């Protein structure tokens, strides 16, 4: 076995620029104004808050695509300023999911690998909160092992013909585009060749979107079937055969954000409120432990954001934040069940805001946290490889 080493593992203490703290005050004022709107009932998972109207209001503030060049509708702010905006939105339980994927990863992917025509056509629409994206990676027999995707794109006159199926596609029924990872050639010896990414209009003829209802009874993800879907040549993103390299860089955006430990922050906040100002010793110790973990996670996550801002690739550090963050989210729910004498409430169509109902939602959502964006085992494999343990 190779010598294990943590030498390359770094979490330099992050320093937020002054501009980020100024922005924080502005975001809090905006959120205080917006609170109480019907579309914004804080819930048990940030992924459940889908409000195109709220996204457009954020866009009007310049808070979608905010790190992108101005010529594509961005605001040329830093990643740390973006981090400040996203953590405030998550902490407030705001309905951010409509624009989240496009802002976090599809837009940055197009900025990095897309053609000038793709950037000009799509990025300003994302930044104005008018265009939402789905991730088309997982397939019925291919989730963790993305190299095995079988959805096929074949060259035809003037473009590509796509056949196959994606699964667990969040919000494909309400979004505009998917970036789909497809097979365009042979895998080669390292299994990573022959994959390419395509921009697919989800309203295109031949794209069937079949609902998958989750354990809450909610329709949030889908199976998406492509039956002889013909798309023009210019829907290829980046180079033919470069899909693996591109998709791996996309995963770095997906795994390193504050949503990996703040996605159910509202439950933590509700737990603190429910316990009130006079906790017993057991409750005080439990809240103290959770709070210290939360603060440590935030520092680690900010540290990763600062490294990304500096152009580094902290893949192992990001995997550690996701693994520890998802465990924290799970423990918030378990702690709530352990320290408060409350039975998770009867489900009320996913609309009740009282603590027992929120806790019931949280219990049912909790298993998905360690699946989406890569499972625990996959995160730990990345960490083990980074530490030289395998
Ligand atoms: C709420 C939610 C939203 C999602 N949204 C999307 C989306 O929008 N787009 C999208 O493309 N996907 C989406 N997914 C899918 C998600 O990315 C996959 O579920 C995940 O990557 C795991 O893939 P799988 O379900 O095929 O499980 P599998 O890969 O079949 O894994 C099954 C089990 O085997 C373990 N395992 C697999 N390989 C290894 C290995 N090499 N070593 C050790 N253990 C291993 C896994 O950890 C897991 O426990 C979503 C999932 C959820 C829960």
C-alpha cells in the first residue's frame, strides 16, 4: 500500500473581502423585505424552493451569474462575494432552486467550454433569471460510474441524433435546457474517452419527461427519454470526446458550495427556536456540538471557495466538505428527533410550516443528501486517493 499522506490537504483560513461583508448587509435587507411571500415558506430542503419570480428578483439585483463578465450579463464580482450571497440565501431558506443549477454549474461550464455563440445566446438569459437548467448525467444503470453512460449521440447531416435515457433529473419538467453527457465514440482503455456534452432543449420533440415521485409524494425529479432527438451541430459543448474532462470540472462546482451543509439549515434554526431560551443540559450540549460543527464546516467551505477563486483545484478538500456537510445535515435531523419530545407530524401535502411537519419532511428528505452530487462512498474514495490510501 502506498504511504498515506495529508501533506497536500490544506484548509487555509479564509479572509472575506470587505466588499463581501457590505454585500451581506444588502442581501439581508433584501431578504427581510421579501420574507413572508407565499412562494417563500422556508422548508426542509433548499431543493424544494422553486420560484421563477423570486429568481428574477434576485437577477434584477445582479445576484445571478454575478462572477461572469458583464458582456454576458454578469457583474464581475468575486467568488467570495458570490459565496456570501448564496450562504445568506440558504440560511434564510429562500426559494433559490429555479436558477441554482444554471448559476452554479451550467453557466460556468458554458463560460469555460462553450462557443461564443452559445455564451452570447444563453448566459444573459440565465443572468436575468429567465433560463433554468437540468443536469443530465445519471442514467438507469449509470450514476456513480458516469464513464459507463449509454445515451448515444450519433452524427447526422447538419447535427446529432440522440437516443437513450437519463434519470433522477431534477426539475426537467419545469426547466428549459439540459446539459447531457452522451456517448459519441469508443471509451478507450481508461474508459473516459468517447463522451461529449450537449445542450438540449427540454421542450424539443422526441424528449419525453416522465415524473418520478419521491418519498414525500412530490414531483421533483424525472426520467428523461430521448427518442431520435435531432439537434443542430452547434449544440455540442466544447470538444467532441472531451466530455469526461468537462464533466469532472463541473462536479467541482457541484460539490464545494455552502448548500452541502446548509441545505436544511431551516430545520436547525427551527430546532433552536423550538428549544427556546432555557434548554436543559442535554439540549444545550447537543446544540453546542452542532453549532461548533457548523462553524467549522463554514470555515472549511469558505476556504475551498477561496482556493477556487485563486484558480486552484481543491477536489479532495471539496469532497471532505461534502461528506462532513452531508453528515452534519443528517445529524441536525437526528438531533431534533432525540432532544425534543415531538413526533414527526402527519404530512400535510408538503405545505405545513409547523415544526412537527417540517421534521417529518426532513426525515423523508434526509436519505437523498448523501446521494445527490455523489454518494458518501464516492466522496470517500476521492479522499482516500487524495491521501494516498488507495
Ligand atoms: C434528490 C436527488 C436529485 C438528483 N438530481 C440529479 C440530477 O438532476 N441529474 C443527475 O444526473 N442526477 C441526479 N441525481 C442522481 C445522483 O447523482 C445519483 O443518485 C448518484 O450519483 C448515485 O448514483 P446511482 O443512484 O446510480 O447509485 P449507484 O451508482 O448505483 O450506487 C449504489 C450504491 O453503490 C455505491 N457505489 C457505487 N459505486 C461504488 C464504488 N466504486 N465504490 C464504493 N461504493 C460504490 C454507492 O455509493 C451507492 O451506495 C439526483 C439524486 C437525488 C437523490
